[in-house]
């Protein structure tokens, strides 16, 4: 059984975080499940999302490098996804 609960997306009062959750749902990244854990501490969620949005959503990192990063992370944590 999981020991960390997910925040109910409907309970997110901060408009910025609500938009971040909606973007995660639409784009699939970062995963909404991990966002729902991060959102227990709004400052942590915002600190995580600032570089994410800057680097990945606003295009400062080219797509092939993003894919390489994903493979690296998957290999590092032994994820077969």
C-alpha cells in the first residue's frame, strides 16, 4: 500500500499549480501521479516546474536531447518503460 497520498486535482487552489496539473494531464509529463505527490508542498512543486517549463516546454532543449535524457533516467533507475 502506498504511504504517500495523491492530492485531489480539484482541491488545488493555486491557479498556477492547477494549470501545471492540467498541463501534466494533457502532455503526460511530468506524470500527473508524481505531480499529485509533489503538490503536497506547493513551493516544491513550483520549484520543480520552473526549470521543467523553461527547459522542456519552452523549447530550450532540443527533442533528441530530451529523449536521450529520458533514456538515461530510465537506465539509471532500471526502468524498462
